[in-house]
């Protein structure tokens, strides 16, 4: 493999990583809009396979925001 091909592979890999991080941040932001912290949002994107469903979000508790599957039902 020539150094030119290696450079294109590296560039493609970096672009792919940036696109994935942007998408991950966007989905985490959806959780942030549901009263979860952004850090929780990143974890929930992986644990729940993306952004929240209509009934998912977080509730304020004395120790901080906590996941609920009954978001907005009150």
C-alpha cells in the first residue's frame, strides 16, 4: 500500500469518527432535553440504542436526575 492510500484511509477513518461523535452528541442532546444530564445522555444512547422514546426521560431526585420510563405522564 502506498503512502497516499494510507493517508486517504486515515482521513476517511478520522472523518467517520467525527461523524459518529456528532451523531452520538445529537442523540445525547435529546436525553438532555428530557431533564437528563448530558453525561447521562451519552450513556443512555448506548444503553437504550439512541434517543428517548416518548415515555422516557429523567426526573429530579435529591441525588440528581434519575431515569424514568414514565416521563411526562404526570
